[in-house]
């Protein structure tokens, strides 16, 4: 599986967590229920070894959104 290239010095798991938490905050979803659900989802993603996959797909989505007119 490909590895998500980054220069942050964080592991892919930590970077995905940081990105996901920031996304919840950006959407205003800060209640404990959302935080707990995100923690569970991230745990499954990390256990399966798919953090890099989610980061790559997220990067592709962000790029396509930035290019849409």
C-alpha cells in the first residue's frame, strides 16, 4: 500500500487524527458524542492499517475541490 508523503514529522496515524479532529471543529461538531464516534472510527482505521489510504484519498478530494469551478 502506498505511503502518504508528509513533512510534519508525525506518523500517518497521528496526522490522520489531527486532520479528522480539525475537520470536526471546522464543521462545528464538538459534542462528546461526535468526539467518541470519531475516536472509534479512527481506532478501526488504525488497526486495519489504512491511515495512509485515508490520507491519500482525502488529499485527492481536497485537490479536486480546489480545482472545481
